[in-house]
């Protein structure tokens, strides 16, 4: 039985899976962004053959700086996501969505979900 080892170059089409937007590579294309991010795919007829193939895979990591605060991400001294560390931006037209519109929509909704955000260090 053949053993197949594939990396990002073997993905037909776009090497991406949608989590919230088209942002997560199926197999890391060079930059590994988090622990357990897939790098290669190994297919083999038996588990033993797959583990044997995996033992021959060599990955070299370069430690990059981490971002731990909103201020550090906003400073863009280190960019780990996109061009500005912004994962998702939503522009709200405040003229169209004033407090009355939001209150009316909340009153008419069958389910309301709230979200409170705070920065690290805020009480």
C-alpha cells in the first residue's frame, strides 16, 4: 500500500476553509499561526505506516513575537494577521442606526444576545 504525504501545494484550488471568513488555511502555507494548525496530510493503509511516514516529516519553526494586548495589536509593530492585525471590522452607519432603531429592533426580536467587551487591565 502506498503512503501519501501532501502539503499546501497539493491542495487543488484555494487552500482555505471558512471559519468566519476565508481566513484559515487547510494546510499551513509556510506561516503556522497557532498550535495544532495542520501542516501536512498523511494517508496510509495502516496507522503504523502513517506514523512511520510522520516520523520522517521535518518542520523548522522560527519563533515570532507574540501580541498580548489590544494596544500592541493596534500599534502594528508586529503584524500577525492580515496587514493590520484586524480580524474583522464592521462599519456601522450611525445616521441609519441611531438609538431608536436599535431599541425598536431589540424590542421586536424574539431572541436578544448581549456582548460586553473590555480591554485587559480594565475593571
